[in-house]
C-alpha cells in the first residue's frame, strides 16, 4: 500500500528520476573512505573533500552531454511506454475513459481507511506486488544485477505473504482459509473471498503503465530546462 501511495513513480511532478545519481555518489565516497581509512583525521578529511570536489567538477563538465543523452533516451522511452499502454488497452478492450476509471480505482483502493480488513489488504497488496515483480523479472530486467535485486525483493515479499496468510488463517474454518503462498501465486487472477470489485491485478498492471508514461512525459521538459541551465553555466565558466 505504501508503494502505491508514496512510491516515486506515483507522485505527480516527480519525473522519472529514481535516485541512481545518489547511489553513484554514495558508492564513490564510500570507496574513497575505505581507501583513506588509515590516514590521519585531518588528511583524510582533506582527501575526501578533494574527491568530492573532483566528482562535482567532472559532473559539471559532462552535464550537458549527459543530459542530451538522457533526453534522447527519455523520448525513446515515451514512445515505447505509449505503445505498451496502447497494446494493453487494446488487449483489455477498454477506452480512454475506462483507463482513467481504473487508475482512480487503484488509487482509491490503496487509500481506503484502515480497519478490520488491514490483513486482507496486506495480502492482496503483496500478491499484486510479487506478480508485478515476476512480470518485470522475465520481461523488463536487462541485467544480472537488476534481476538479482528483483529476486531478493520477491523472496522478501513472499515471506511476508506467507506470514500474513498464516495470521489470517489462524482463526478461520478450513473452508474459509486461503491456500499457501505458492498456490496463490500460481493463479493469475485470484478471486479474493473479501473482494467485491473487479480484477485488481489487471487494474494495477494498467495503473503502473499509466504512471510510467506520465512520469516520462514529466521528465522530458525537466531535462530540457536542465540542459538550458547547464549550457548557460558552461558558457559562463572559465572552461566554456
């Protein structure tokens, strides 16, 4: 539920940034810190400062080219995401007004006030998340590192799903119990005993594609503005 409500991809105006730059600079400074751990405190502080300044200098010098490449890639991704969304809406035989209704349905489902059905919502949310991650694992992940990350998240969420199912089944009659996590995940469109609305798996899949396309369309003008700023900075710099 938190991912649906607060995930970066689902926030208006967030663009397509996913924090890669933060991870890169943190990794760089971490390696620098390890290499300088036997230095005196003052020398080590100076060394890390020099490394950080060097990182920023290289970043500024390459920023215009980096943003240009990122702009081209974003435009390509917009085209691909538009085609993916169009294909999915065609497969589901739904029109634009129904697309917006399904997006609203997912948002309302995620924002429902908590109550006696918290455990059911947790189970349903984990089921949807695992199914989506498995879909991305085999169709979207384009590297061993990314697949490894997805497998770790799937394993973690599956353990949480098993725990939630055990808790829910504890005080129920045999006929009312949910099957095991493996049996649950083997079904593409599981019909929840407490669910009275439509197919949330398909709605969530459509929701994710709409959010991706929306964030990419936001990203395009953001990169354009940054490219303009970077060009002005480079022209005004001693190296420009």
